[in-house]
C-alpha cells in the first residue's frame, strides 16, 4: 500500500477556496437563470397585452372605415385638409343617380 501524503494547510486552503468559488459560480448561474426566466415571462406578458391592444385597434379601425364607407362610399381621406375625395367610380354613380 502506498504511503499517504498529507496536504499542507496552504494546499487545503487553496482547494477549499477553489471549491467555494465554484459553488458560488453555480449559485450565481442558478440565480441568473431564475431571473432571466422571470424577466422573459414579464416581457412576454407585456407583449401579449400590446398585441391584444393592437388587435383591438384594428377592429376599431375596420368598424370606423366600414361605417364611413357606407355613409360616403369609396374614396380617399386627406388628413392634411380633412377632406374626403370620392373615387372616380363613386363620383360617376352619384352623377347617374342625380340625372
């Protein structure tokens, strides 16, 4: 049987310091992973809310333009002048109705 060798106090201290540092790194990595998952979850929830809000705005826009289209017919709105310009087809059908 081989003779046992005892490490010096300095060597034991280095080993213990290294083991503690490795344990600290693993602890920090675990904490970071938990925090990362929490933040990703928060961001995804905010994203879902914004997507739902956007979908709601699309529905409002569709409802508004359907109503305006029924009232005024096809055409273009100029936001600079706040004027509605009927399309050529609408203008012709309005003329035909008046005649």
